[in-house]
C-alpha cells in the first residue's frame, strides 16, 4: 500500500480520514496544516497528499501550488477534501489538482478515490 500525507485543521476530520486510510492498508502521516504537509511531502515523497481546502498558515490551494512548483514534488497527486469549495472552480484555478471530494463523504468513496489516484487512473 502507499504512504499518504493527510492535512486537515479539524482534528476529528483528520483522524477520520487517517483511520479510514489506515484500515485500507495505507501508511498515513496526519498533520494539521499545509505548512506541515508541504514539509512532510518534501521529506518523504508520499504516493498521495489529501488536503482540506481551508486551513491556517497555508490553505489547500496554496499547498497544491507549492507542490506543483517544486520539481521534486510536482508528480505527487493531490486530492482536496473540502466542504467549502466548488469542485469546478478548483479544477479551473488548480489544473494540477488530481481530485476533489466534498465533505461529508462516505468512507468507501474515499477509499475508492484514493486507490484510483494511487493506481494512476
């Protein structure tokens, strides 16, 4: 399975996403903002980054831009899981964003989407 960085400032949501992904067999590094997620992505080169849209210090959109601008992390797919963004707007503003999932989500849908991204589909 894969190493996944999960960034969400809401501890309950972060824990839920991490739990669902761990139960699916993935290794998860869970952090509470984009700055930490960026540092982990640069240090560990995960197979995927799952991020919230609205976080302190660095938003999910800012995280996506930073990852895409760095040749060492540009190939890491990023999935945004957010309840406050319009998926169509996100893909227009962030064409390198691999996927968007709305909150609330079903755990099985999260696993399917994550596994699909990891398989390159």
